[in-house]
């Protein structure tokens, strides 16, 4: 089976590539990034698909970023993700791809979704406005899956990874999610001998976190055994208060100073947890413990930070 992985140089792509190679063989996996083909260009999409003739496309290529970038460039987030989604669905259908796997973000759920957030809540309200241009563009994947299945028989599995963390994440101080941001802050506080790190909010909000390698691990199932219009949350479903996350990361990083909480800063949503019943009904789970996943992520970060490796977005 020939598999094309787009977005292979990204965070989830780097976790998924070894899984695909182990399952289908190096010679059957084609991994591309924007350097190989600009997938916003229809001709490039056609060239890629006619050159490799994949039976399966795992379509990760997307234009993603932190909240600052989403605020600054909403039109780019909207336009690029609509185009990256639409062109690949259309190309895959015209080039007779049998199966597509398409990830949508947990941020696509309504801002007012009730936790645990089950899949049925997706179209019941508008997402967080700051990232809505990105997250609504990604929602078009569910419409693409529905439409191209009916008109062309393209079988698409839409997955919804939750709050992912792991090796290869974005650790940039201005633009990273909570886990990589904390890892970097405690690591640098340790290096600088700081005796206090101030965190925003009360530390009370609860989130669930999923190790990216656990998401990657279930991709072959969605290639081989899943065939449905229904999107599936891929998360751990385990509730973790932000305060506990901070304390665990500080401990694992080896930071011995104080953690202070600036309660004048906003907390965000009190609880955002993904329902995992649909995933569990398929016999799947993401069960790397937070501690074990953090340990590996921190080890990777420390090694790359020290070497200032270009594998790390700093
Ligand atoms: N990260 C999350 O927490 C999360 C959660 C849920 C869903 N997702 C979805 O999962 C997928 C992977 O996310 P990620 O975090 O791995 O993203 P990422 O690290 O930002 O990687 C994005 C990938 O897309 C490629 N790309 C961007 N523009 C392109 C273009 N015009 N043509 C070809 N390739 C292009 C990039 O290539 P270059 O490296 O060459 O620029 C990179 O390989 C995305 O579809 C995202 O929406 C992510």
C-alpha cells in the first residue's frame, strides 16, 4: 500500500512518519513538506499525486500557529487552511486515492462546548474567536469528507486530536502551547538560577493532554479499519488541573524554585476535556501517562535546547 504523508516535517508528521514506515515499509511511504511541494498550488498537488499514485493520503499539511499569530494573521489562517484542505480533497478524488486521513483541531469545537466534549457538539456553536479563522477552515474537512465520499467514493477518516504535546513541538516563547511553554520556562529558570516563576491565572482550569506519539500510533487503524462520516476525538480524556501540570513539569525538569500564580490574569475556560467514548468503542486509547510523556518530551527538549538544534523551534 502506497501512503503519502503531507506535513511530514511538522510536529505530528514527525511522530507519524516512523509509524507509517514500520507498518507499510520505507519504500511505500512518501513524506513531503512545503519544500517538496506547495500544496496551495493546484498544479503541485496534481504533480505530486500523479507522480506517486498513492492509495492513501494522510493529509497533515496546514498553516498553524499560536494565539498571537492567529490574532495577527486571521485572513492567512483562514485562506491557507481552506485552500490546503479543498485542493487535497479534490486532488485525491480526481487521482483515485482510496483513503484519506484528515486531522481537525480540538479548537474547532464551540467556545461554549460542555466538557467532556463529545463529537456531536462540533456544529452547535462558534469556536473561540481568536482562532476561529483556522479552526473553522479545518472544519471544512468534515464537509469535504462527507461530499467527496458521496460524489467520488473517497473514503476519509476525520480525526480530532486534543491538546497534543511531545517531542518536535513548538517551544517558541511567543507562540507555544501550555506544555512546551512551561517546559521551556522552568528549564530556563533553572539555568538562570531564578527562585520564582510566575504563571498566569489561578492554576485551577482543567485540561486533558494527549501524547503526540499516541495519536500517531492510531493512524494505521484509521487507514485500514475505519470507514465512516463520523469524526473521532483522539485524546487521553484524563483531567489535569493546570497547577498539577505546572508542578509535575517543574519536578521533572528539576526546577526547585517557587511557582507563583498571578490571579489578576485570565484563566480561560474552567474545564476543557475531550470525550473519548467513540475512540474507546473502536478499541483504541491514548494511554501514555502524562508523566511518562512529559519525561520523554523534556529529555528531547533539553538535548535539542543545549545543541540549539534546528530540529527545535526556539
Ligand atoms: N498541533 C496540534 O495540537 C494539533 C491538534 C489537532 C489537529 N492538528 C492538525 O494536525 C496537522 C498537523 O499539525 P502539526 O502541529 O504537526 O502542524 P505543524 O507542526 O505546523 O506542521 C505543518 C506542516 O504543514 C506543512 N505545510 C504548511 N504549509 C504548506 C504548504 N503550503 N504546502 C505543503 N506543506 C505545507 C509544513 O511544512 P514546512 O515544515 O515545510 O513548512 C509542516 O510540515 C494539521 O493539519 C493540524 O491542523 C494539530
